[in-house]
C-alpha cells in the first residue's frame, strides 16, 4: 500500500513538473485544518512530507490563517503552535482586519497559480474551489496518511490543450524553448565555423627526409705546362737507361 501511494505521488508530480513547471523546493500552503489533522494523526509534517513528495519543501502560511486559528480558541491551540512555525507569506489583507483563511489562500493562488503553490487543507469547500483553477496540487490527510490528490478535471483539460497546441505555453515553457533555440543556434554556428576552416598542406617531416649524399670530387685536367715537364722527364729517363746499357 505504501509503495503504491509513493508511485501515485511520483506520477502526479511528474505531470505538474512537465506541464505546469513545478520545481523544488515545493512551496506548500498549510491551513489550520491540516495542522489539526496532522496532530490528531501524529504526523510530523516537516519530516514526512518531503519524503512523500521526494524533494525539498517550504511550509508556508499566512497571517489570516493564523488569525482564524486563534479566533477558534483552545480547541486549536496545538494547530496554532504548529502553524506559527511556518514561514509567512504576505497577502493583500490588513493585519487589523484579516480575511477568512479560504479567501486569503484563494487570493494567493490567483487564476493560474503563478508561484506554483501546493495547498494542504482538509476544507472540502476550499478544495472544491481550488480544483477549478488549473495547476494547483492538493494535499490532505486520509486515515492518518498524507495523500496527494490526482489532477483535477480543469488541470487535465489544460494539460491536454497544451499537448495538442491549442493553448499558449506558460512563461516557464517559453523560457525553456528560448534556451533550446539559442543553444541550437550556437551549435550550428560553431559547426559552420569549423566546416569553413580549410586544412593547409603540411610540409614534409624533417626527420623523415633523407639527407642528400655528397658526390665524389671530379678530377681536374692537368695544365699544359705540367704535361711538357713530365714529357721531358720521361725522355731524360729513357736516354739515361740507354747509356747505362752500353
């Protein structure tokens, strides 16, 4: 049962990430009813919710929520203590005249939930109003267990329209498309620049070139004076030999 619950949460979260651009840390608006249900079920919200969602979270609330819990009295003293530990998100309502928690949370969500809030509440009326707004993940406690509800019909229609190209993409999707286009243009320019460069012919490797052999020295012709002198010596030798023989 626990494995199935985690798989369901992972599947729903992937839809919110891919379609509506949700990213960590997930911001979760918590009201007094959810705090009281967590106390009754002995649920540690700060410890169990990050494990269930599989990522970092920020638990937030508003001054209007705290004022409403305080107005109930002793019955929700524990819930008040828990709610005061969360971060406060500023709303448009005055501290002296706080609005009902339902109206305050709806004002934070707006028409398109631009800040990507999760809402953790046990209020069925508030959940019904939030289901009419696309891209609002809802958390509640069932049988002492935190449960992430599936996509509402409004969110499903919006996701289907985005997939079919009938609706304009969100700001986050616009930024992702622009980044992809810029990176693709940079890659094409780099490839064209590399293609435009021509390789110049390289010279021969000086180590592989054979050294030229030195030729033998050619004999020079003897001058005429040397020839005459040598002929005279030869004649003198011949005559000397003849005299000796006699």
